[in-house]
C-alpha cells in the first residue's frame, strides 16, 4: 500500500524538514507487520513529493494462527490487506511520521504551524460505504476530493463496483492536520482494524480528533467505525468528546448571544442588527443566511420581513440553536411561516452543502471568535463553496476600545475574542478575500463615530462580481 504527499509551497523541499525525512536518501523502517519505506520521487523547489510505501508480510500476519473467520485459513492468506490502504497504513504513519503528526519541526517550527498547499494520493483505498461516504468524510474538512473507481470485473458488470477507489485530496492545511485526518479516516473508510480495539483506542481517537472531530457532521459514524462498532466504547467516546470539547468552545459557541457589558450599555448589538437588516433588505435578497446566528435575534427580524422567502440560521452551539428555535417559536408557527425558516447546527470552518444557493449571508460579530489559523477555512467555506451574492460581515474596531473606560488597555472586549482588528487591518483582510474570490467590498461604520478612532463596529459588504469566461 502506498501514500504520496505533495506540496507546491515555496520552497517545496521544506517538506523534508516537516517530515524529518531527508529527500536525498531512501529510509527504511521495520514494522511488526512488514517494512515501511520513505522516498522522494520528486524534490524540486517548486514541487516536492514524498512517498510512504508499506510492504505487508501476509504470511507473517497469520503464522501460528488457527482457522479464522468464515473463509478459514484461505481467507487469512487471500485478502486485500497488503494492497488497499487500511489500519496498517495508519499505524505506520503514526510511527514513521510521529514528529510531523505531533506538529513538531526542529528546523522549521514556524512552518509546522502554517497552512500550506498539500495533496495526498492513495492509489487504492478500501471505501466500504461507497464514493459518497469518502466525500462525506473529507469534504467537510475543506478538501477537494478526486475519486476514481472501478468495477469488480469488466467481464461481469452485473457484479457491480469494487469497494476500492483511487483517492486524491487537496487543500491548504498544516501538514499535521492532513496526516491526522488520514490517520483517523483511512480505517474508518475500511470499516475494519487489524488489531484489537480496547479502551486505549478512545484516548487515541480523542487525541487525534482534537479540534475537528467534535464539529464533523459525520462524527457519530467516524467514532463508531474507528472503534469497530463496539457500542459501549462508542457511547463513551461520544460522551467524552462532548465533555472535553465543550469547555474550550463554550465562549465561542455563545459568542453571538453573549454581548460584552461595555457594548450592551451602548446597545451596539441592536444597531448592528438593524444595519445588517437594512443592507440585506436593500439588495432585494430573498434567500438569506445568518451564520453564527446565536439565540436568533437577527433571525427574528428577518422573519418579520415578507421579502425574505427562505431563511437559514446556523450556529456551532447546540444550546444556541435550541434557544433560537424557542425564540422563533418554530414548533408553533403556521406551516406557511414554518416553511420559510430552518435553524441548524454546524461550523463555519467546514464545508456544508446546506449553505449553497443563497442571495445574502450575515456574519455578525463572529470571525473574531475564530482562531486565526481557522480563518482560511472560513474564507473558503463562505466565499468559495457557499458563495452567496452578498455577504455582510461585522467585527469590532479595535481602535475604538480606548473609549471604553471599563476596558483595560490591551484587552479585548470579550473573553473569547481571538483577535480584534483596527480599521486598516480589517480592510486589508477584506480586500484580499474579495480579490481572491471575485467579490467587490465596501465598508461602513456602525455606532457612534469618533473623529479620530472611528465607530465601535466596522461592517464590510461583499458583492459578488461576474468573472469573465
């Protein structure tokens, strides 16, 4: 079985530093089930590829064992274990690429924390669940997925498709994240593991899934398959996943609903909502997204406008989603009204097909709650994949903080803010995003304006432009 990882990062040869593997020589590793080889078929400044080749010893795997399974010893010797990517590959990755998976690079520590263009190719991976499942696992993580399948036997097409695909995933990621996603999802696709799965596998899964698994729309499926469908282990892992993730994300999940006291005194939240509502209304939009909808204050205003025929609110917090549904009294609305709106759970850093086909999207005081490393994923989810005609995005103006007497110098307005931008920083970011994804952008202040420091809130309006064929 084989895994090839490529990059066009400049210089691409930095891939060797990230992996702690010298491109100039073949490296061999003894494994309990065979041998692993690492080599570089291409190592140039503009393009570099590293290959991990696993040579499985199928005889050594079953030597000394009695008949096993329905096929007895024949099934032990005649199987796809040496060829199709499976848990053997994950184990080899965890051993051979241990430093890279841990995010460590002695010679390029800053690069280990940087998202770079990467692609991973598996010429044969078991996909027990079909090509749709492959996409459901990788696309929400922000990857472009290319698949090539085959029939079991061209002479007998009625036998159907083979449970194997050639898979290529491409994205701008930290190498650590790419390796971790593959480590977890390859055995999930295969729906099998070659070793005993016990309590320690839960710890391993939670460690490798930190930061992304709890938000994945196929979380339950991933956990169940990774733990070989053992119900007790699955229930424990899911409960621990929620318990371990929720304290860290609590403030982020409540961001749209919980306003800083300094801002409540100025009723800034209401001013933002009114400003966003007015600008959306003026575009003539009929289908509207509220991303990071919180407890549903903007959704309620949108529902009161007959102009808006379809409204979708989304938030990362289950609690906020339930609060929004309660605020909107969704279970008591007449059917005609109820059909206009939907409130769903989801993350802005994972691709979601539910967000496609809308005229306008509101993102009110949300991006400052995202880690800077997640901004690139957010940009693609919203501006490349969802791609609404208009986007209305607000964020605090850091310069105005000096006018809040109760806010110590250098502190953010909210305990969960990961950053707060000046007007120049916000406009630079927004202009770059608009240029990259073919939008025009304009800016306006929200709230009382100070001649030197501007307004407390800054709003960017993105309008999609047609790209010449």
